């Protein structure tokens, strides 16, 4: 199937709407109402979304599955090398506490049970990685409720006369993988753990936690949502109030846990003692830290990888160096339009700067303002792919180009679904005003 034929459904979608503007503006309003009444909320407000879905065919899914399989294998090798090789660990520069906790065996084999691989994908085999998220991965509740609302729309009913269209269920498969990790940890398939979904009080993703909690409680698991500071360790057991906690689905970010280590000593001690199963093991931070791209690109540090894996990295991972390397900073200064600056350990595009978005003077001021150059990376800038989307302006449908980034959910090393953000700027993240796009799987009748 050619790229042109893959994208044909987009033309059908836009043609139908542009030819029937009043009908589909009303349809759009109904979808908005459905989303507003769903759990897809951010800080109490409905998540901004596109009426226009992303459509994926079987060939896209096959590409995603292949990519996830190869890269998951590489990343598992990286973490194993980190655990076994002191010299390799030194490349990461972690604190003694972080190193100590990353070396702890979580009690199950998969070192990154939940991940999202963000890629630049243009419906062909020429794609590259943007970044990895293996720590506090979110977005399930931004995608699924919106996809369900869009699937019930009039425009999708028209397309469903020709195609079988479904969405990627993200909640239920993760529940199965979460419990599978606990079964491996406890050596029992009959255990019924008490579960804590753990993150800091006041986080914006609370609605997502409530969905997971509801599903788990419907299946008979006592489940609480709690702040890591509220867990207490006594008699080799971890408690939330009077409830013993056996399994933690950790959403609190690693760097925040370490920054606030004095406040979460009970959780850290219970984990170190093996007294609680934490899914979201601290060793996943080895590959979550953005420095991993510079390490993977440096063949002198990755002798444990084979030729096929090295070739994959060279093709898929953009050139990345630490800003502290003089040659890297010189490249950034002299060829600003070709590079992007990224902090090694932050999220939601905080602290990200793209050379092409700034004048030479602005760019040099940004570089001069970075005091801790060891905390930043210089990376080759990849132009985000562009998609022509239908949207409504002054109640009328128009076509507008949006840049987008494709996130692949990875549950225990397997491709499990898609998450797409779209915006008009080069930095596509929630803090820059992007919109969520529904992700739908399309098959011919």
C-alpha cells in the first residue's frame, strides 16, 4: 500500500465535511459536548482536541510493532549493561542515591513496564525518534475518551460504511500488564494485592488516576490514590492510613522523588527492602533521562550492541551530544537552525529551545544563560511532519496545516496504542497550546 493510498481517507473525510458544512458543524458541537462530559479533563477543563482524527492502517501498526520490538530489545540491553558494568554507569552521572535505587531488582524482569516512544512519523519508513518517556507516562485519558466521542460522530458513521474503524484501548491492557508484573513479583497468580496509584497531591492528571482506580475496584482490587508522602513503612509493610499497600503504580516522577527524598523515605526504604512492588521501577530512569540518546549515538560506549542495533540507532536517533562538550556547543552556536537544546531530565517541553525559532542574538543569549551545561543536550533538529486538518473557524470548516508528533504506548515491551499531539509551533507539547488528535485504526471492509 502506497503512502498516497494510505492518506486517501483524509481526503474523503475533509471532502464530506466541506460539502456539508452546517451538518458537520452541528456534529462537531455534539462531539465537543461528549468530550466535555467525559473524563478527558485537564485541571478541571475539557482537553482541547481536533475533530480531525489520525488514521492508521495495518501497515502503520506493523511498522510500530517492529520499531517497538527492536528498540525495546536495545533498551533492555542498555539497562542490563548499566546494572552490570560500573564503567558504563559512570557515563550517566547519576547521584549515589539514584544509582543505588536504579540497581535494585524490582522483582519482575521488565525494566520499563510502561513507556511512550515519541516519533516523527510521516506514513512511510523514514521516521526518527523525538524522545522517550518511561517515567510517569501519561496520555491515556487524553486519547481514549476523545476517540470514543469521535467514533460516535456523524462523520465517522459515513466513513464506517466503507471501513472498519476502531480505537486503541489503553486502560484495560495496561491493567493486565500491571497485574502481570505483580504476579511475577509475588510468585503467585492467585494473590489479590491492595493497590496505590501514587503521585503528588494536586497533579493535573488526577482524572486519569480515577479511571484506573474505577477499573481496578470493579475487578475487586482495593485501590487508593495517594501522595508518596502519605505512605508509612512499619513492620516491613507499607501503609496508606490503615490499608497495607502491596502494589504501587508509580506516576510520581523519579527526579522529583529524589529532589524530595527526605519526604518519601518510607517509600524508598520499602522499595529497597523489596517489601512493596512498585511498577514504574527506578531503573527505568536509565533510559528516561534524555542523555540516553547521546550515549546510544556514541559507539565507543555501546560495544554490547550488535551491528543491526547500531544501524537502527544511527538511522532513527538524531545526532545528540552533551552541551558541555566544547565541540557540541560550537556546533550549536555556528549552525543554530540545525539544532535544538533540551534539558536532560524535564518534561512537557520545559526548557526546550529550537535554534530556527530564534535570532542569532537570542540564540547566543540562551546558550550563555545555561549555567549548568552538563544538564543540557544539543540535538539535530528534525522538522515535525505536517498534516492538513479540518477545523472550524467562525462556524465554518476550513483546512489548516498542523505539525504533529506520534507517541507509541509500549506496555511491557509491546506496542499498545497511539497518542498524537498537534500544533502550529515546532515544539509540540501541552504547554505550547497543542491539541490532542484522536487515533483510529482503519481496515478495509
